[in-house]
C-alpha cells in the first residue's frame, strides 16, 4: 500500500511538472490569427497602430527581418484601429504599442516581448530559440 501511494504521488508530481512547463495556446481572436497561427511556421503577432511613429519603426525592422529570413516565419498584424481586432488586444493582455508575441509552429505562445521597438537581433534570437 505504501509503495502504491508513493507511485501515485510521483506520477502526480510528474504530471504537474509537465503541465506547468506547457506553454499556453495562442488565442485565435481574429480571422488573420486563426489563418496564420499553428500552420507549421512560427508566427510573430504584431500589435500595432499603423499610423503611429514607433509602430512604423517596428514595421521597418520587421520588413528587414522578413527579407533576411525569407519564409522562416510569418507576421500576423493586429491593428488597434480595426474594430474586429480589439478582442485580440484583451486576449493577449496588450496595453502598449508596438507589442510583439512570438508563437511557435504548434500554436503555443513562446515569448512575449516587452512593449516598444524590438531590434532585428532580439527577434532573431527568439526565433532561433524555438524548437
């Protein structure tokens, strides 16, 4: 009986550890996110106001990165000015722009970048760290 209890406790601890390490699934709050996330490539979710200066600067960085890493990831834009995109801001907890969230090819959130403009090196490092 004692061995059975120890075995059950060990199994419970292992199951809890594997659940704790599992990354949360990325919300598919917009048609664009639903179409792009979890389709075999990492996706960079780009929360933006396309008219804002910092968001324009981040877009330039992303354009360069896309050209440099052709076809290795996708960018899913989420626009603060679009009514249909508003739910995604709440689902991801985004309160500042620009903001980036990296989602792995299986659709799990891999990294939430701090708000603000991220460099090519920072984003590339996160992409390289994906399994």
